[in-house]
């Protein structure tokens, strides 16, 4: 299951992290975000996946220019490598970290 993180965790686990990481920027009220959640949970079984609630972590959302959700960002060694905005399928998300 993907783990929800806050701003302090984000700096340590994502920006300071090693390897490939997916971050799902979402909101509880967002229908497409709720549709994407089980896919992200499934992906998290074999990959590092974190969730950031944009309503609770506005500073992170602003820093990464999150204008629409869901927004999934792939990081490698703390650097953004790819971004997907809107609902998408599992294969497309997995291709972001290959």
C-alpha cells in the first residue's frame, strides 16, 4: 500500500531518496484520484510509492507546479524524471519508472 507523507517526509524520502520513486499528488474530493488509488496501491507492492494530499501539503504542490490532479511524478535519486497528469492506466505509470 502506498504511504501518505507530509512536507518533512517528502524532503527526506523523495528529494533525499535513492532510486526510483513514484509520488501520487491527490485530493480526497477528486474522483479520478479515487479511481487511481487502487492502481497506485497495486504498483506499491513492488515499487516505492508515496501519496501527497495537495489540500494538506499546499507548499509541496506549489513547489512542483501541481495544477491538476491526479498528478503522478516519477523521481530518480531525488530528481523529477517524468510526470503524468490525469487518470491513466497501470502500464503507463509503470513505464515512468523503467
